[in-house]
C-alpha cells in the first residue's frame, strides 16, 4: 500500500469521483486529490510537487514509499492530444507526471532531477498487453489523466518494464520572482529563495484596483513572529528549500498587495536568487 497524492487541474466533483474510483481499483486505496486551481496552476503544481517530495525527508526513520501523480496538460498544439507523461524516482518515492518543463522546474533545480522517463501512451499500453480497441480508447481519450496516468504509476510501482525514453528536462526559469502559491492566510509564497539581508528594506509594488501601483517599503525578517503585527514583511517561508514569502502578520498580503499566483513580485530593489 502506497500513500498516493494526485495533483491535478481537473478536479471537479465528477472528475474526483472517477479518479478516486479508478486509482482505488488499481491500488486498493483512493488518493488524496489536490486541486491545482487558480490563475497559474503550473506554478502551484511545481511548488506543491517539490513540497511533497521534501516532506518525505527528515523522518527519523526510513519511512514508506510514496506515489505522487501530477497532471497539468495544456493542449498547446505542440504535442498531439497534449504533452506526454513521464515518471521518475526521488529516492524510494515515485512521481508520475505530465512532461511539463515549468511544472518540473522546481524539482530539477532544487532536487537535481535532470532526466525523466518519457512514455508514449500507445506504445506503453500495447506493451502491457491491452487489446487494440482498448489501446485506442486509452491513447485517444480526452481524459488521459484518468485512463493512462494511474496505469503508468501502477506499472512502474510494480516494477514492470514500461517503454520509455530517458529525456532531459528543458530548463525554464522566470526572470523575476513569481508568486507560486497564496496560502489560506494570504501569504504569498514565491518560487525561489532570495538573497536578502535581514533588516534590509525592499520596495514592493502594491497593485491598486485602478491599475496603478503604490510603492511600499517592506522589511526583511528572519521569521514570521519577528514581523510586527499588521505589518508587511519578507521572510524565509515554509515551502521549498527556504523559499521566500511576502506576508502580513495578521492580514492577507495577497489582498493588500493585489497579488495572485503567477504574478511577479515587482520591486524597485536589485534582488537575486540564491545559487
């Protein structure tokens, strides 16, 4: 039995029911389904995938293998019927995902996942012994994340030989720090660590309803409790490998600064990422 987490941009009630039932039929247990919603599901999925894998560290014991499935598959015309699916391992943990460079960028940069096993649905399902009609059904469906991705995860978890091509993840990196996740407190989790000095001040652009911006001086603090109540602060956050967060202790930084996932953190200071 594997703990299974499924991060997907297809998460309505009907989709959740079908995903839970199919994965339950394959693995004997249903997954935790996480909605990759909001205006930038790719940035959410990238940080969430990284956080899921980092959460398996420092257990004080070996722990159990986990499976993380991830589906963000835009139909951009580059690939027929959407991007292909791939898999990789991080230690004893398995990830089966769409081959989406932006979604995989965080684990590439932070965990050293440089190459993944990219699969062709028709070839993989044929090799698994499915009848031709079932091969066409699974390869041609609009809902490949239901019909194929759970199969891929099950086959790899069981040690079966799945036809694949080991492929390098293309490097992709937003030039500016980007808000990856807005948590339930309204804290804005960025997609990287920033090379900042505690006590230094950044001038962050607050976005107003009329489209204008107002410069706001924000001090860098070592942790959340050091930020004065109801004041903004820049701190090392809880996600990634100490990724930076814009917070307001006791209020929503996202609401106050007019930020949502995918927005760059516009500042007037010269800031850079920690190598």
